[in-house]
């Protein structure tokens, strides 16, 4: 009897010890500078330090299921597994030809789930992985980011903050940044990702996510007005009003369930990512979202052709010097095709209006458009046709839409007005990507959440919006500081992936001269700023936003824009400070392109060309003209030879207010 009692006591103690996992682990990046501390007691929490400095204090993580159970430290602990990863990944359409995926990993294995941590030289990430044998419901998730101080952040609030939290889940994911301390967060407002935090004494941090699949996207909020941010997720839609809002093209959630997701057996949940750099410029070249994405699906994607697109909507179909009435009609699009063909531009897009407005039917084409004629004319000129498509018009008959227009010869869709990232909408994007791959159709998701892994898995998804791009200048006044935004997004939004920003304006304005106008829109900042954006902004599928008539009056600039590659073999972050300026170099083949742009303060830069081998080079430069501070269209174009050596590794660049500088460098 005593022996049996002793055995029972020992069994209980062993079970208790197994349930209470070892208290703490330390996981360092390969270079040792990034250190994640993981506590695995009754509560799972993590910390982050960088170069010996505390960045994130203990922050709890968990998932709650609808049956009352949870993925947390109270579940029976099984074991801890450490491993290293080091692989080189080829990339078809990215800012570099290959990416090094090098990390240290720790998996805490529990009876019903795993939680996996990875430490990279560029940051840290974690994810939950279920062991459930059957589908289950996720009630909620806990993700906290307790910063070590009340630091300044760049916060992309959801627009219209007076709405309820549930109403804010309907979002276009495009807004300028509030640059404020964490504790000054506006009560009741959500922010979408990525979000940046400045580290005192230098350094920058971004919070974002990857492998977002069959699950809602994460928002952040700070209801306590302290230095702690918490994750929040859109509730699962219960009632959706389809075919409403903008031209009957959207799906508006009218009511929600009390949970966030219906999960699959063994589902791996999104990676929660914190990127971190010692200085701002390093954030201009960060690969963590790519590395933490699901690898490319099997199949042949050689048919996917990145490139540039002559775009109609921003310039309001505003042609001049022609003998026909410009507008949404066959003659206008044939003119756009002629322009594209003469400049080596790969595509022309037919934006909103080619299908009957309000019908939300991709098969009701307006009588002014002869779509087969436009497609065949483009084919004869080696120009592909892209069709704009509203979300509901695609979703209601998706496979038929993809099959029909693929067989007609259309090269892809620009799908717009999703404006949500709940689980149903995330699933839609994956379904569209899959069907696009099946029918050899490229996709540019406009009116959509940020990139979070899909673009690596399905390379036919060639770009995403989720950025407050140039379109805002059609209706905004001088209260909008687009110039300041432009030198912020490379450090925040672009960390997540490509941006369909839609640059290329040929009408340019200084700060005092700018005004919003729909049919002859202009940019804020100089002409050379628009040129530099083709190098600085990552976008395998890039719009030329202005009218062919304007481009043909500006042949020097247009030829240069058309010649800039959209995918790259190598990227170098050269210099920069968030919200002030950015300098990036990118290589395609043997040629390097360097772009620089600044805020509204004029600036003189020494651009370091030390990445080039010593020798003589030909350099073609577009720089702000001497009067660009008054006439933003003023620029100078020059070609010359330069020598690069250890004693002379840089080139000087002067940037006007809201300015830009761009160069193509070739070895002699």
C-alpha cells in the first residue's frame, strides 16, 4: 500500500513537472546581436534585446479556442528542440536574385501545439502550430509587444477613427503615419501593419507578419495609452452584404461571429515578426517577410512576365493632340498601346469603366469597348492587356472569369476593393492566386492588405497596394504631406513587400504650388523625385500613371522610366533616415541604378559608391534643376565618366525640397 501510494505521488509530481516546462530559454541570431528570451512556465512570454539593449520586455502570447482550451503554458510540455537553418533561395521576381535564409530556431513542443521561435540577424519571429486532428475554432489570439520605453512610433491608423472597432475592420489599408510616442496612441483606433518604432540612440524596429493564410490579418492597438501594443484580429464574418458600396463591387460585413477563425487540422498560423536594425538605412533591405513565407508552389511560372504598365485612370484618359474623343473607348486604348509599344512598355491596363458600371458583372462590356480588337491589337504590338476588376464581380463567378479572359488573351487582373483582411477575404486572395496560376493570369491586388507571404508562394501575384499612393493627390490639398510619406514608406510598408504606388507624374509641384485636381493631376515634389521612385520603390509590376500625351512631350524622362528594370539581381541600402531621406542602389545584370529622395528640406548628399569595384564607369544622372525649388519640373540630365576608387568612392548629389536624384551606372 505504501509502495503504491509512493508511486502515485511520484507520478503526480512527474506530470506536474512535465506540465510546467523549463522556465527559460535564450535564442540568439547567427551574429549574436538579436536575442530572444523565452519564458515557458504557466504563461508563455518572450523578450527581445538587440546589441545588449532591452527592446521588448516580457510579452505574453497564447491562443484561445472556442471549447475553452488554450494554446498556452498550462498545456502539458513535451520537449524543446533547437535547430539551425541556412539555405540560399532563388527568387523569380524580387529585389535580389537570391536570398540567404539563415536563422536559429527553438520549438517548444506541447501536447496540443508547438510554438516556434526564429532569430535572424534582421529580427525575431514566432508562430503557433496546431496538432489538432480535426477542424477547430480560434476564439482569439494574444500577441503583446511590451516596449522597454515610451518610444516614438510611425503608426498607420485605420482611417475614420470615429468608427467602432468592428467597423474599422473594413479598411483600405492606406493612410499616412502618425509620428508620436506610443503613449499618445489615439484611444479607440486600430492600426494596420507594418508599424515602426524608433529605438532611442539609433535603430529601427518594425512589427509585421508573414505566412498569412486561412487566418485574419493582425492589427495593433493601445487602449491603455502606455508603451505596450496588443494584437487584434477581425472577427469572422457572420453576415456579408455583397454587391454594395462602391459601384456595387464590395462585400461589407454587417455582423460578426464571436470568434476570429475556423482552423484546419494541424494548421500553422502566421509568423509574428519583429524586424530590427542598428540604423534606419538597414531597414531598406530586409528579407524576413520573404524568408518566413511559404515557399513557391510547384508548377511552371515561366509565363509570368514582370514589367511596366501604361495606366489610364490616374490621368483621367486625358489625351490631347489626337483626332478622336479620348475616353473609355477602343480608339483611346489603341493609342495607349501605340505609346507603350514605342517605348518598350510591356502592358496597358483598362481600369474601371470598361465593364458596365454598377452591374458588378465582368461579362457586361460597355459598347464603346471592343475588347477582342484591343487585345489583338496589343498582341500585334507586343503589348499585353490587363483588366481592372472589382472584388464582387470576380468573386461571384471566379473560375469562369479567370478561364474566360485567359482564353481571350488577357494577361491578368488588377483586382480592387477587397478592403478587408478577415479570414474570408484572406481565403479569397489565396483562391484568386491559385486560379490565376491555373489559368496563367497575373494578379495585382489593389484595395488590399499588405503583402504577407502570398507573393512568394504564388509568383503570379505580381504586386499589392496597401499603400497611400499617388492616387491620393487627385483629391487632396496641401494638408497632405505626400513627400514626407514617400520617405517613410520605404522603412515601414516596403518591409512587407512590393508596393503598387503608381508613380510617374509629369506635372510636378512645389509645396506651395500643389493642389488636387482630378483630370490633370500632379505630384508633390520634383520631376526627378518621380524618376527616383522607380528605383527606390519595390514593384515588379509598375504603373506609369500619367498620360501618353504628357510622356511624349517629355521624351528624356519617359525613355529613362521605361528602361528601369522592375526586378533586380542585387539591392544595397546605402543611406537614409526614416521620414527624411532614402538612398538605395539596385543592380540588374551589369548595370547599377541608384535612387535618392528627401523630404521638404533641401539636402546635399555624398552617395557612397563603395559597393562598386574600383575602375571607370559611365554614369547617366537625372538631378533636380537649379530652379526646381520654384518650378518642380526643372531638372538636369547629364552623362559622364567617373572613376571609383578607395580614395574617391562617392558622388555628390543636391536634392531640392521634395527632391530626387537618380543614376544609371555602367562599367566601362
